C-alpha cells in the first residue's frame, strides 16, 4: 500500500481550511478566504508564503510572465483556493501546472464556495 505524501502537513493545512469554512461559510469571494486562511495558518504556526510570485521557464529561457500560487505551505505543498460552484478540470490543471513548475509533489485544491461543506482535492504529481 502506498503511503500518503506529506500526510501530517496536509492534515494540518486542511484543519485550517475547515476552520475558515466553519467561521465564514460559503458565499464570499476568494480574496476573503485568502485573507482568513493567512490568519488561520499563522495562528496555527503553519509555515507559509502567500501569493509568492514565481518565475516560469520555457526551453531554458525565463518568461516575463510569472505565476502566483495562493499558498506554498511547509515549502512543499501548493494550496490553491477557489470560490466557485464546483471544481473543474481547469482548476485541477492549474494546480498540476503549478506543481510541475515548482517541482513540488502535492497540491491541495480547496473550494470555499461549495455548499453545504468545503470541497477539496489532493493532487499528486
């Protein structure tokens, strides 16, 4: 049986996400959840970088375009937030691209607008 990658760290992060959802519920825009999760991660002493601009490379050349994952936690987990009716393949592809670009292995895709409960997916590359 395969082990779950970054099990403890992802459990801690998801606990913070569940707390934000419990406090705020659904119905806000993504930026509200972004700010709330920054506070919650800080309160839980979970190391993170929010909206860090990262470089992209194409065939060995740096691009002018950059990308900003919502969070990188523990320097090894991408956390991408959404506030949409439901997650789509485009959202999953975005996380997969972020993982490939950063060479990280685990992404958490979290949708705060889903009702009646938080919607989330673990994406491993």
